[in-house]
C-alpha cells in the first residue's frame, strides 16, 4: 500500500465519521422538534423521516427551512442552536464528500 492509498483511506474515514455526525445531529433535531414544534414535525414528516416510506418532498421542506435560515425566528433557543449545528455539519459533510469524489481520480494517477 502506497502513501496515496493511505491518504485516500484516511480522508474517507474522516468523511464517513462526519456524515454519521450529520445524521445523528439531524435525529437529535427531529427528536427535539417533536416536543417543541409539533406542527413543523408533522410538516416535515418527522415520524418516518429516516424510513423508506418517508416522503421526499416533505423531507426537502426541512432542508429548505434550515437553508433559508427560517429557524432564526423560532422562539426556542435550543432549537435554533440545533438547526444551526445541523446546517454547519451538513455543509462540512457535503464539502468533504465532494472533495473525496474529486480526490479519487487524482490519487489514482498519482504515485507517491
């Protein structure tokens, strides 16, 4: 195994850990949303959000709610904190996934 393989494996592990953090943070947000804002929880189909029977368009409503910073007008400070954290972690995970995809062809032809 050469150095480029080790770099790719390390970067992939970091990406997977951050994606797992993002999903976990989203689960915590949905759990807190169920108690604080039940109407929003129903609107984004929170009960079956991670199941196969979840409605994709309703899930995208939560994405747009967080992306447009609509959560900043919410009355609960912890909910605002959770939404901001989810936004930051998903942004980081998205960048890492894109960088990981761009890193594959680069390391394939690079021989350390």
